C-alpha cells in the first residue's frame, strides 16, 4: 500500500533516499529550505549541487514549505547534518503537534551533538513529544549516495528498540538493489555511524602522507576497536560493530574517494589547512565535529582512543599530521585484545 512520506533534507543522501522511495511507489515530498534547489528539482528533476548527471523520478515532488511536506505523512525521514538536526526536529515537533499527527520517525543523520554529546535519536526524542510520533528508527550502513543512485547493490540496517518500527522501514526501503536488515541496538548503530567518520579522516591522512594498504588496514582495524570501546561504554551491543552499521559503514567511508571525510583527511595529509579543506569541500564534514565530541567523551569515560586523540590533536591543536601518525606507532606496545 502506498504511504505518504516526508523527507526533510535535500542533500545528496536525503534526495537519493527520497528518490528510492519514489521508485518503490511511495508518495514522497522532499523538503529543502532552498527555494532555488526546490525549483530545479521540480522542473528539471536534478540536484546538481549534490548529485551530478542524475535524473530524479518525475513523481518526486520538492517543496520549501515544511508543513506542506509533512501534512498527512505517515512516515517522516530526517536527513539533516547533526549541526542542524535539533533545530529542524524542533520545527517538526511543533508542526506535528499543530497537525495532530503521529508519524513514524526515521533518521539517517551520522554524528554527535557538540557539548551535549547526544546521539541523533536522543535529540529527536527531546524535540518531538512522544504524543506526536511513533518510534524513532535509525537507517545506517555502507551507502554512498552516488552508488545508490546508480543502483549499486547496497545493504543497510534499520535499528529501533521497537523491532516493529524497524520492520516497517525495512519494508518501505527494500527493493532489488537496496536491502535492509533490522537490529534493536540503536546505541550501537548510532555510535558506529558517527565514529567511523573519524577513522575515515585518519585513513585519508594516511593516504595523503603516501602510506599504502598495510597502514590503511591497520588504522581501520584499530579504529574499529576504538568505536566498539566507546559504544560499549554507553551500553551498545559489541556485535553491532561487526555488522553493517559498524564495520560495513567503516569500510566504505574509510576507503572511498566518495567519502568527504576521507577526502578531507587526504588533503590534510598533503599539507592543506583544515580551514581551506572545510571551505572548499562545499558540504558538511561530519567527522571534524564528531572527533571533538568523541575525544571529549572518551576523556570523561576514561576510554582509550589513541587514534581519535591523535586526529583531535591534528584538527584542534594544529599538530603536524606526520608527527601525529608517528606518535601512534611509537606508543608503548600492548596486547591486541585490550
């Protein structure tokens, strides 16, 4: 049965997920605050700032009016950078109260809030009253928008404490090239999604410095250990981190030129300043902000995260990237199982 779905956020991932849902026969309204972007999407069926050489489904309709997008929606998918998630969720919460709706909420945001260290689902829950929504589902996994746009075979996780909500999302999104698995570990899915961006910056730095596959494999593997350590400290299931929202998302983000976090690290490794990298990227580099939040969390919880600490020093204390990598190799040797 066709569902009315509102998608909030028309960046690369938001617009491609909206298009996927339209391909699946859903009634989709894509919201963006940018009226020119909305006009181009509706007239030319393109989103050239984020996805080049791609035509969106004719049935996909865009709007800059959030109320028009949300009215009557049975599902609301939020795909907003972490920095703007609380503001958009707050507006959505007020709209849902006004309209008297209780949609299922899905989000595909990957990060941690600065200063509070809240995960995306926690921010959404604080901004949208439980009386104005159903469950909150996390959609996460190895899924570059560019690859999904070309129908590359993709598998992701829908995580929700209420598995019925996860199964509903599974049914909405799954098709012959996009496969959705379910999980009840929201904490693990969100920590995996956020922290892999830190490791991706590190992997890019490694490449920019001229190191090769051995170094990349070591960094990714030990980076996954750090992700698991911090996630488990907050109650995550350790097995989640060997799944799609853990090692799967980490592999794709830390090895692909499609990853803006990897590209940012690569440019840092080549000697460019962080300010220049962020100015020229054109899109949010979530890992830069997540590094700060994760480092501060690790200090509070006394969790050993040497890779995260080294990248924090590069990004926020202007430590030389080569010195930072050399420092990781010169640490006191220890057991792999610690």
